[in-house]
C-alpha cells in the first residue's frame, strides 16, 4: 500500500506539470484554433530563465517564479502579433509549421549560448529535505509543486468562472463563433490569452528547474505527452485538460511501478489511453461533439 501511495504522489507531481502545460495549450487552442507546438520550448525557456537569473544576476527562485512567466508572456504576445495572427485565417497547418519552426529556433539559440549539457538548479533553502506524510516521507519540493500547481489551476478556474473578464475569455475560448455573434470582440482577447498560455508554460518550466535537468531539449519529449493529454481531455476544454493532466500523471506512475517488466507498455501507456478514449469519445473526455468533426 505504501508503494502504491508513493507512486500515486509521484504521478500527481508529474501530472501537475502536465496540467499547467495542458491548461495553457487548451486556452490557446480554444481562442486561436492554433496547435502551439512551441509550448515545450517556452517551458524550456522558463527553466533556463530561472537558471540564468540565478547564475548571472543572483535572482532567487521566488523572484524568478514571477519574473520569468511575465517576461515569457510578453515575448509570446510579441510573437503572436508579429507572426501567428497573420496566419490564423489560413489552414491551421501553417501555424503548426510556424510554431514548430519557432521551437527549433529557440532550442538552437539556447544551445548556441549554453551548449547541450544539463545545468543544475538547486531548490530554494526552505524547500529542501523531506516531509513526513505519516505513511512515508516525501521530498518537500515535490509537495510544494503539487500544492502550488493545484492552487494555480484553482485560481485560473475561479478567474475564468467567477469574473466578468474570465467569463468572456472562457466563452471566446470554448464557443468563439457564438461569442462573436453576441457582439463581443473576440480579437481583442487573442493576444493577451496567448500570452497567458505562454506564461503558464514558463511557470511550469521555473517549477521544473530544481527538479529536472535544465537543458535545451527538456521540453521536446514532454510536449508530445502534453498534446496527448489535451486530446484526452478534449481540445479546447479547460477543465478536461487539467483533469487529464493529473490523471495521465498517475497512470504513467502506476505503469512505471507495476509494468516495468513490459517497458513498451509503460513507455506508451499515454498513447494507449488516448487511443482508447478516442475510440469511446472521439471529442475527448470533456470535449464538445463538434470538435470531433
């Protein structure tokens, strides 16, 4: 039982990263109908931003947790105005290729400056060691990640569900055509929402820096899993993306713990789950039926 609970906690921590990244992807896709392949690169920039600020300017983790997502949000908004919005009227494949190209450019720029070796980033002093959870000890920093990610997801949900601005953004994200028909200018929200989605990716990157190796390719493999999470939850569904993120994190952890004798299954479990969900519900668990058309 203890081993099962430890695996579950580890899965929830991994799911916290998936949830933050998938939340940003879902908001961007819902508003722009753009599959932002560069999301993993911004996650990587978040981790590198925290590392560079500490190594070269002495900026601590807590300040980086605020500064880096805001800086990346501004960068994301600039890129959206300069490139992405010009292609939104065309086939979505064009923006997919554009964001894929941006991923390669951002990764190569970081490689050019910092190389391909992983860089260490120490957890802040107050979050080192472990916490006694009664049944087992768990790393303090991982407990912080889980609690912080849940707080952010709940905060985003509250803002989208309980504030006027949030309701407009949620309506424009989930039902853009109907929102336009009601006389709301959806276009004015596109750039800020894109920046907000990028900020969530950067926030996940800063959180990942003390826990995972900081390197230019750290977002390359992760983004494939996050895309699967968004599809499972339902394209454009904010609640579905967060729920699927935590759920897939736990499924992966259980597979690694109990199916280690079958490495192919444990490595592809996410895509097995995605295939099963799409066979049952082509629009995803919480997606609208028209999303499957």
